[in-house]
C-alpha cells in the first residue's frame, strides 16, 4: 500500500491523483488531495472567468476524479504552517506531490504603483471569482470612468471583458453578489488594454480576443497606426509564417482597425481600445493620492523579436489600473525555492535539495514549470511527475507510516473539510442563488464557507 499526499486540488493536483490511482504498476495506491481552501478545483473555480461556463464545466470531470473511492479530498488544510510543516507531512505519507501553483503576480516596477486604484489583475479576478482571501472592496468602480489594463494575455482579456460587460449578462453566472453589485454600479465606460509589443506577439488566444468584439453595447477598436508598426501585420506574406493563433489574431484586429476612434455612438456607451507598442513608465497620481493615468513610452520593433524605446511618451487617462504581466510562484516553508524562476528546483518532478533528489518529495504544475501553458498542459506535466514517483515506489513503500493522517491533522488543531463538507457548500451556494433570484452564487468569505461546510474554524 502506497499512501500519497497531493497538495493542491486544481487541475495539476487532480490530474496527478488520477494518474496515481489509474496506473497499474503499483497496486493499492491511496491519495489524499489537500487544499488550503475548503473548496476544491483551484483556478478552475477561482481563476476561470464566471462568464466562461464551458471552461468552468471542467469542474465536472475534476469532480469525478475526486469522488473516486481511492481518493480523499481534505480542504481547509494548510501545508507549510506551524501546524503542518512540510517535514511532518512527509512523515505521514510515503510521498508528497506539491501542486500549489503560482500565487504571486509580477510588478511593473515603475513609479506610482502604490497609488490607490492600482491593482493586480490577480486581485481583481480573485474578487469577482469569490476567492475567500480577496479584499472586500469595489476597486473604486463607481468613481471610475476610464480603466487601463496592462498586459496582452488571456487574463488581461478576461478582466477587460468583465469591466466592459453588462451586468445583465453576468447575473446568470456564479459571481458573488457583492461583486455583481459593484460592477452594476461601475462608472467605467472606457477600457484600454495596452501591450508593450506588437499584435503578432500577443499571448491571448483568438477565441478570447474575438469575444471582446461580440459584447452587447460595447465598441471595440484597435489603432491602425500601431498595428502597422508590426512587420507581420504590415506584410501578409511574412505573417504566413506565424503560428495559426497569431495569424487569426491579426485578422481579428484588422476588422477592428477599420473603425474610427472617438466617442461611442448612442446605444453603445462602452468602448474597448486595444493599444500596442506602449511600455508603461509611470503611474500618474491625482487628487487624494489616487491614480489619474498612466504614462507610456512608445516602443518600436528592434528586429530581434523585442522592442526598444523611442523616447516618445503618451499619457492615458485612468482611474483604475490593472496590471496583468505574469505570475510567480511563492516559497512554501520547508521546500527549496528558486526565486529567480519562482519554482521549486526539480528533476523530472523530483524535488532537488542541494542538487540531489529529496526522497518522497515531488512537484507538478506551475510550481514545477512556471506559469506556462493552458489547463490541459497540466496533464502531461503531472504524468511525468507521477512516473518519477512510481519509479521510486519500491523504496518509498518500505517505510512504515504512523496511521491515518486525518487523525494527525485533527490532533494538530486542523479542521479538515471532507467531501461531504464540500457538498454542503455547494448546496448552500445553490440556496443562496435561489434567495437572490439567480442560479448558484458563490459564498465569497471564509466564515460563510466554513459555516456551510459545518467545519469548526477555530
């Protein structure tokens, strides 16, 4: 019998657990999937935009895995703290697979980031997704007219879309009621999504990009002069050598470039502008220490895939600034960490301590490879790690364990939320939705989640 702990219940953790119990090399594997939160599914629950129901439906397949009788979900269990240090966890299991993601966002590193009204896209996503750690604030939406989103990936597209989308389209989602109410009161009518490089180098997918042009009551525009700076945009022959996604993105942007900028016409009160070749150099302050705009430097292609500054500046008005320029992993107490990469050092998923494999410790997902890929990328990543674990299984299984880890967790003062507790949270969220005349609505706070689960939060 091999007992394994998987830390993290997002896609990488669930795929690791699934691979462990479905493999045939080592029979009798039991897996405990641990999560700091009382709810499973990680970024599928707390990172996928609420209006992307097709992607969120992935929760159904993750649920099927977690309901396997060989897998046990234990939420509200924080690993790395004083109650459950990493070394103690390794004493309770033959092996531990860490799938803890990349929870910290990158900073822009420019003056003015400390101003009120400047936030990370991560914080904004957590807020409208009902993450219990999210700040209970409205991000200054009622008092804002213009917003700037810095970045050119799918997260930047997501927050741009949510800022511009009408609440009538968001009401059927599971967005928490406080966030829905704040967005309903939002004064934001102009959203600029700004990238330092060209359109052919955007990290967004075509489906996400195209969706910006289909929002009811929203006009989407791209500056034709900025698009023309991209050699791949200006030369269709050269563009033929681009990956298919980049080619399709350029075609979408061509359609938007034909529209004239200016005031949105009657009946279309909101506008999205996609801007390129602009690098933020300063956040501009206004009255009361709040953000009033962003100063950008015009960039130009350097001929080597990068950009260079031109010394020409442009100020863009904004009362809300969201930076979306990437994520970094955070250290977990008791595990080695590479601060430059934001990952745990490893060899094919085996944690490395001082360059040598640490017996019984493994990583998968973003904490292993960095914040790259899509949800499906986690499956082969998890399989590689599990393959390494199974190669070590003979030696790992010889170690005698002290008993059921659940008893040890409780003895340490932890109050795990088991699968019935999660089902109770689901039921409470359905009840909340009905009481508000909506469908399922997320409970956005720790106390509400733990009360619904019947867990003692003390």
